[in-house]
């Protein structure tokens, strides 16, 4: 769809679900559109349309040399080059979101004012960048994603807090996250506060204590519940 491999999950019909709300979802690093199945099931069970997408370089369009390009030893020996390629695929995935939304709208698989984006880890990074890429996004949820790119990038989301309002943004962080530091996410939300002063309820920061990047099954379930509740609240 718009050149992006997607997977739809819904109850009844996709068109009926889209009238309640469409939630684009992006998986984590190295994953595929099928991997976040529990999140997609929860979104669909709430009556919404889940649209899971393969990030650039992943899934159906996985780089042939993915394993070599992002091998552990390359992160150690060529960190800057590897990190740059990692950030590039985030940028390219977010840049596809406007065209994907265009096609979803044209197919009656999305409705104006009822479009959300969510993602976990890499997908959470994509969610932040996508809010800046398309003002039609009403709500967003980042699960252990980070708004601060680790290499200098003028378009790093954390540098543009004024660009997020009025999108309703929830960030879910993990206290001991080794990939998406909680303090960076927390600081980003502090920078958002002045821009949301007239509607502070439209931003939410949640930090899971005592855990790292990979949440426990119980916290994963809580994450899904909160993500769905956030989307339902703001897509009505």
C-alpha cells in the first residue's frame, strides 16, 4: 500500500473499523509487521483498524545484507556508520507515512481526525518522527522508543517540541532501558509541557520501574491496555 508492505487487523470489516479509528503500528528493530501481533489483536479487539507496516529495510523489504550491516561487531568497530544507517531507516520509514495515510484515506481505511500511530522500540522512534511528518495524526503512542536521535540530526524530534501539539502523545518508558534512556524521554516531555499548557491532558508520560528495554509479560499487557485506551480516548 503506497509502496509499503502492510498487514490489516480488524473485526467485522476494515471500513467499519476505520470509521472508529485507524492505528498505524511499527515493529521494533529487526522485526516484521507480523511481530507485534498481541498489540494488533488488542487494537482490533477495541473495534479499531490496526495497520501494521514493515519498516524500511525490514520484513518483505529486508535488506539482503541486514545481518552484516547491523552485526554486533560492526556496532563495535564502525559505530558512527552503523548508527547513521539505523537512523536513516527511521527517517525513511517516517517519510513514507504521509503517502500511506493518503492511500488509506482514499480507500476509506482511515477517516480524517481518527488516525493514530504507535510503535515499539524502533517503531516508537518512527512514531515520534511521524507526528512531525504529518499533521493529520491525531494521537501517537511510543513504547520504549526515544525522541532523541543519538547522532547530530537537525530533525531529531526532541529538537522540535513545538511541532507536536495538538497531537495527543503518550510515551511509555522503562526505568533501566539500555536503548531508549528514560531520562531522555522524560526530559522531552518536560520540553513539551509549555506547548500543551492549554491542554495538558493531551500528553502522558509513563515509566515502568525496575525493568529494561524488554518488559515483563505483565507489563507488556499493561502497555497494550494503555495504548489502546489512549487511542480510543483521542480518536472519538
